[in-house]
C-alpha cells in the first residue's frame, strides 16, 4: 500500500514523494492522547519508565528487521518520540530470490508502522494491558536534504529534554 493512501484516510505524507528513496528522515510520533507513559524529565534528562525502555529496545533492534535502513539519533520524551531513519539506496544482491523484498520495497511508512506496532505490543505488555492505543494514528516526518539539516536535527534531538518545560507537547 502506498504511503500516500492509508486505509481510506487522508495522508499527511508529501503528495507524490517516493518514501522508498535513499535519504534521511526525521520522525516524530506522539503517544495516544499525548499521555506521559514513557517516562519523565528530571533536571534536563529523560528518566525512562518501563514503557520507555520497551520503546527504546524496539528502536535499537529495528536494524535486524530492516537491513537497508539505519536507526540513528533518537530521544524518547514522556509523551512522544523523535528519531532519525536513514534509508540506504542498496540494490538487491545478485542471485537473490525474485520474491525477496527489494531495497525499493522498503518505505518510511513500513518502517514506522512496524516500529509503532512492535513497540505498542511491548508497552502494553510492560503496562499489563491487553491492547490499548499507545501511539496516535499518524506520524510527522521531515525529509532532510543536506548535512546542515542533519546536524540541526541531531542537535534538536539532543537538546529536547532540556526544553521540556516549554515544549508544546508538555501538556
């Protein structure tokens, strides 16, 4: 399914953009209802709760599921997540079975859907819940076009906990 059509809902993805292209993507995902379930900020540092550790562990292991992507800088805030995804432009290996997924079949949407699903399962397990929404339905993304943007986003992620008191997501 295309990243621009999502289950009959209007997508917030950039119309006509190919989200399987090699590149750097900055993503933000909010907790359902913007509930503070992942931890707290204390003295400018995030202190993760069990749900936050579950999200962290899923993020750190996504490279095992998606070999043609890298999962770079990230921060888990009390009620949202920021991360950088790098999709590589690698071509399928010569001699690979024709049914094997190609690098082009990997999209940012597929990666984020897997991350949200896997982390929701783990968060609900940690919280002793059977199901229950963990994440809002969509996610925000920014396509980084150059090294300067990448450095700016990395700094934003690094400093995010220090700005928590004035963060609009801190409801």
